[in-house]
């Protein structure tokens, strides 16, 4: 954390440059960063909103919510997780010219990748809110919690990326494994389906998935007006998992960092 705070200006500049250079040379430039996720949301809207209109009933409060809106509330945090984890795992390889510099603090690279992905996430949170108000849901003070849950998402991704970015330097196949795990995770997390459809005895296993805490947080904030403190047990479990992932990430990164330059 000292390293991050000391280099906050450098981190900010490198994060902006990372986002810009990803699509450098293309005609539409940074617009491509938003196209694929936006097309996905639009496709879901046509399929579930117009062709097969459906509504999701929230079991906790029996609130009737359009399925496409309920689905988008789950997809928005997942888009961020998918983008940040995928690009963050390759941070050391992509910035190998900086890693080889003795004076450069390589510990800030996973942070840079996570911030770069945050720019896209902010855009899609705005898209989600536009859809939310378009369906005539009334604004509430609880909407401020979207900032908290986005922060949770940021910390979870950062904790994961410190481990994956270090290991990928020595085991590049990890990138392919991550892509497969994300595909499995998309269906294994209650994004497209509701948790109450699973047998009750199996539900605790899904609740231990930290991304479920965030997705459920988005949905409960938007549709039920649930405060964070009302989910105190889930919150404790989530931050316990994040703390463990950070401890593992810090240990792995510290152990492997002296070898980065030799391998790259």
C-alpha cells in the first residue's frame, strides 16, 4: 500500500495510457472498449425484453423485475471481473520493458490494469442506471451503495491479479486456464439464473463465491433497497476471502518478483 500511495500520480497516468493504447491505431479507437459488452446487453434486451419478455420475481421481497434489467445488473460487475482479470494476468508480460528496469516499482502494474478496466465499468454502471430509470424505478438513497459494491469488485480483482500476474510470467498457459474458468464461472454464478432455483442445501456453496456477494449487492441495492449492514454475515465472509486472496497474492508476488527480469 505504501508503494501504491507513493506512486499514485504515476499509476493514474499509466492507467490512462493503458486504456488509450489498447485500441491505438483503430478507426474508432476507445469506442471498441464499450462495443462488445454493449452489444451483449442489447442482444439480451431484444431476446428477453422483446421476443421472450419475462420478469424475474425476487424471492426475498416478491418484487417483480423485468428479466433483462435483472440480468444486466448481474452482467455489469461480471464484465468488469472478466476484463480486469484477463488483462491483469498478462500485466508483467505486456509491460516487460518496465519490469526489466531496476528502479521501476513493478508492484503497481496489477493496479494499473485494474484501474484501466474501471473506466469501462463506470460507463456500464451508467448504462444500468439509465435502464433502471427507463423502467420507471424510483431513485433511492440506497443507490449510493453501488459505489461500495464497485469498490468491493475492485479489491477482489486486484487481490486475484497480484497472484495471476506473477504466476503467468513463468506459466503462460495460465492465461488459457483463466479464460476457461471465467466461462465456467459465468454459468456457475447466479447471473443468468436465480439462486433459489438451486436445492437449499447447495445454496451455501454458491454464497461463498465472492462475486456472488457483489452481484447480489447490485441487485438488492437496485430492486430491494437493502442496506449493506443487513447482509453483515455475507459481508464478513466476503472481506475475509478478499483478505486471504490479498495475503496469498502479496506472498506469491514478493517471492517471484526478483525473478521477473530474468524470465522476461
